[in-house]
């Protein structure tokens, strides 16, 4: 791939990450989080989000030192042939288990909600056929499909508070931050079991040539997913209470069933499922392509179309034989995934950070090439070109866009640190002073929204850096 040709852009990369983290987590784990966190369950995505950002940081550092290489190739270079191959096999085995988990969980959900008379084997077969079809394409195709549906998915979740406005009861989340620290910690560990899947996105590091865009995409996608999942949990507690969702299998679907638009439009759940399904499909297709990429790297190739059919058949057979009941699927996904992830990922990430230091950074540092603030001459030329009649709002927007890329990163980090401090403060003093817990919860929500906004502006600033550099070269 030429140095300045991208397969997908950083926005598509960010939205794929958001779909990966939020697609499956909406149906599989949230009832467990409510059972542990109760009224404070909506605050339990703090540590998982920070853990995903840590993985994104490590992968960004790898992309800076090994441009046009994906995670499996980088692991072989850093650790050597034999140790690197063993590390890649470990990642592939975990990826295989995640795909089996998601396929059976998705089949159970569809079989319970939409097609109760259809055998589970047929539902899994149809989904594997979909994976095999996209296995002959590339991540570019999945990125474009995700581009079509993720905006609707995002807007849909944002509109849920308005659609459920007549069902909300704010008394159900008061007093805030009264959960026991141990239970809050356990709930966060369960979330890490799903957010750790972001490591598999490293199989597509070679699709974007700028490490700045990779870093911004990781941060933006992770924060969007954290925000959407937090909003979903908050609505479940506000509508269904802190007890009932913990005893439901699919509390999100029960939440959607509470939406009634006038007296004749009460089956909004079918419309919402038609938007949610492509998001989950893109998530599993992305994981499947990552698995094909990893297997092809063991064969010293990047073309994985020749192994698509046997891998999909192997995945189908093992998925059907892996679990006997829905209880096994949920137990494995919610309780085994954190153990598997925390059993090898921290050690792998630490080893990559340690051994990659002997390799120099090979990508141009755009902060040194271009400053985030335009030169005075350029600032004076714009009004002369017809912007003298700009409104106050346009001047404000132009000033916002002149803020440097590093400034947005710093602002986002400060907001994340502040949100963590507010949660710790609320847990410490919330039981004694109810007002402290309430204010800490409100402050956490504000900081999370602010972090999403700063990550979006960070992506815009990274794009400007890349455009300026490419125009000069």
C-alpha cells in the first residue's frame, strides 16, 4: 500500500470501534451490571473505557514505529518468529472464542425475540454464511456499511430519553453513588471483559497511514461507545428500576417495549431491531476479518480469501458444539471473558511497550511539521477573501477549529481524570452526604459528554494536520 493511500478514513475507523464495543454489550451483560451496581450501574463503564483507551494508546505507539503493519505482523517483529507466533496464536484463540460467544448469543437473542420456532443451528448457519460472504471482501466494505447504519443507531439512542420521557422516574437513581466499592469494582471488571475486544482492531492498523488519526479514532470510538452504553444503562434504571432489569435476560429489549408513540404506534421495537442488527453484524464481521488476517499472517500473506471457506466452516462447527444452553453462553461471555482478557492482555501490552522501545519512530511528527495555529499572514488573508461579513457564530467556530490538536487531547485527558475523581469522591462520601453523591454523578455525566466532544474535535484537528502535511509533500 502506498504511503499516503488509506483503505478507510479515521472517522470510519472510529465508528467501527464504537460498533465493536457497543453492539454486543447492549444485549449480553447489562443485566449483570445492574445486578451488581443497582442504581449506580450506569457508572460502571468507567474502568472499561479507560482500559480500552490504554489499549488504543499501545496500538498507536506500535503504529508510529511500524507504519503499514498490523498487530500480528508487529508482534512477530517485536518478539521474534517463535515467541511472536505463540503470541499471535494466543490472540487468535481468544478471538475464536469471542466469535463463538457472539454467534451463539446473537442466535439466542433472535430465536427468543423474533424467530422462536427456528432452530438455533439454522440461525447460526445463516449468520456464518453472512460472515463468509464478507470474508471475501475487506474492511473497507464493512466500514462503508457501518457508515450507513451507525449514524441512525447513534441518533436512535440519543432520542431514547425523549421517547421514554413519560416513563422516566428520577427518584429511582437517588441517592447516587451509594454502591459498595467492592461491588462497583466487580461490575467494572465484568465490563472489561467486553471492552478488551478492542485489541482485535489492531489487525487493521495498516489501513490508516497516520498514527495521529489512529489515536484520535481510538479515543473517539471508545468514548462514543462508553457514552451510549452509559446512557442505555441509565435509562434502564430510570424506567425499570434498579432491581427488575437485573432479573431480566434482555432488559434493553424490555426498555424498548415501553416506547409508545400515540395509541397506534406501539411496536417501535421492530424498527429499532432493524437498525441494531446491522451494527451487531458489522461488529462480528470486523472480528471475523481480524481472525482471517491473523491466520493469513501465520502463512506470511495478507490475502485471506483462500482460507475464508475452511475458517468459516470450522467456526460454524465449533460454535454449534461449544455451548449446550443459553445459561452457558451468558456465563462464558460475562464471567469467563474478563478472566481470559486479564489473564494475558496486560502482560502482552506491557511486553509490547517494553520491547518496542528499541525501534525508532518512523512516521513524521506532524506537530513539528505544522503548528495547530495558522500563521498571522493566513489569518489576515481570509477576511480579504470575502469573510469580512462573517457572523459572530462563524468567527467562534473558526477560533475553535484553530485550537491545536494537543490541546484537545489534554482537555479530554483532564475530563477523564476529573470524571474518575468524581466517582471516587462520590463512593467515598456518598453514603454520608447524599448531595455529594448526586453532584458527583451529575459531574461524571457532564465530563463524559465533554470528553466525547473533545475527542470529536481532536479527530477534526488530526485530519487538518494530515491534509496540511500531504499538501506540502
